[in-house]
C-alpha cells in the first residue's frame, strides 16, 4: 500500500475556470475502467510543457512537441492509459494523429490544437479504433475522476489543489499526476498536469514549467528507469480575476511559482509514496556541494541504488552501502574526510569513516520508520538539493514481472 499517501478528496480540489474534464472507457487493456481522459480548454489559454529526454520518446510526445512549437491555440489534451504508443515508429505517429483528428472534428478545431498523451505498455500498437470510438461516449468528470483515469500500476489516484491571493485576487491551482514505476525522470514525471486560472504570458509559462519540474518531478526516483512517455504540462486558462503575470521579477510571479511548486512537489512525492511495492518513503538531503548538479548526483546515486533500497526495505542499517553510493556518484575530487552523513538526527559517519559515537540500535530505530531522511553534508560548498525515493520490496519484482499479464 502507498506510504502515508492521503486519499484524494474531490471536495478539496478547486475547479479551474476554462477547464472541462471528461473520461471514457475504451477497454484498451481491461474493460470497465476509466482509460481515456479529455481535458478541454476554453479559448484564450496558454499551455507549456516539458518532456522525456529518452531518445525512444513516444509518438504522442513527438506530436505534442510539434503542436506546441506550431504556436497554435491549444483546445484540448487527450490521454489514454494501457498503451504507451512508444517504439511504434511511423504507424504510431499516424495513430496519435488519428486520435487528434477525431477529437478535433468533435471540437471544431485543428488537429494541431490537440495534445495527445499515452501511458502503458511499450512496443505495442495503439488500439486507435477503440480510443476513437470511445471519445463520443465520454462522460463529465471531476478532478478526482481525471486522476483515476490516467492511472496504470498506481494503487491510488494523485491530485491536489492550492488557492492563494495575488494582489487581493483569488488564484486557483489544481493538478493531477500518475506514476508508480519506471520513474527516474529526466525532465518530469510519467504524466503530470497542473492548471491555474491565473493569466500568464507564454514565455513566462515556459520558464515556470521548467523551473517547477527541476525542483519537483526531476527530483524523484523509484527504480532509475526514465520512461519513454514522461510529460509534465502547465496550463494557464487566464480566466481568473488576477492581473496578467508577465515579469519573472514580479512579486506575483514569485507567489504563483511558490504555489505551483507546492502542488508539483506534493504530486511528485505522491508518486514516490505509491512506488511499486514501496513500504518506505525516503528523503535524501545533500548539502555543502559546489553545485546543485553534484548534490543531485549524490542524491540520485543513493536513491536508485538497489543495494541501498533493499537495505531500507529490510530495516537494515547497512551504512556502507550508502557511503559506497556517495563515492561512485561522480565527484572526482570529493574529500571523503570532510563528509558527514546522518540518518534523521543520528550522525553515522564523519572524518572518512564511522562515527565513533554511533550505536547500531540508533540506526536500527531510524531504519524501522516508514519515513526516513538521509542527510549528507559534503563539506565543499554552499549548494544543496533534495531527492525523494522509496525502498525496493518483493512486490516491486512481482508487479513488474506480471506487468503485461
């Protein structure tokens, strides 16, 4: 079960003016489940996104980039689960276009005004006929329904909202995400969508989505695998009462960024809490680096190490595995004699080795918790970074061994 992941309460999810949600049941992988989501947008919106850097990026990712680059007004996003439409070549691109064309015909807009997304099994042809047939049968959806409709191996849906005041005007932000495995983003998460009614210019929204991704979805790992379909989209409908935000140096931008980042971090952490087979949620804080990049490298070395992750599952304070991961993180001139490492409040290593005052029972106490913080102080600068990860359990192997069945 997910680690301390609070259930989605639709009454706590703020509606976003200019966003209309609907789901359908296309039977892509299994009958009787929500597996297609349509996010329709009113005119006047702005959309920005970041995508996987996996060279085998899926056909819908390729089309999304093309449609965003065309600079047209986006009118809808369409998401299917159960099939990734990745590793499918030109036929995959044609199928993704066919879905865009079908929805565009319904909405009386251009196919380029539709952004397609897929998630599921790779190297399988998209059942495009099922999706197109299901589109006219879609039903009105809440944000909670939308979060459920994009799930694959997720145990629980992931959604959250924030409502803030900017210059005395109310601004609403609501987001959903999916992901539980194949998570080691090199841009964002498996799929994430955040919408706000704040009016934001296109250049600023492009900047905001990248800044937010780096501090949230680009700071999680479950298994070290970067998906072919990762996409994180930020939508500004512009239908709120706040004044247009057009300067990155304005107080309004900083307020909006803080709130959007808060939503994104909660969604990113929810993915880790719902990691396939996870029993523990682990925060890796790396401080005292020369650059953020080297701090994040250390955090990821710890967070994706199978030996470290299995030790956490066993509640075994096998601290040598942590030190070994730090050592191979790629900092060639790291002075290990200056490094300190903590498990929560317990100092376990310093001066190049084990803390003489460390007691095994203290490490055991921390490792038995379902939420653990590993703090590493590199002692070489002022930069820091945080990475969130989970343990590896028997169930992770079972889930992925049976993924296609």
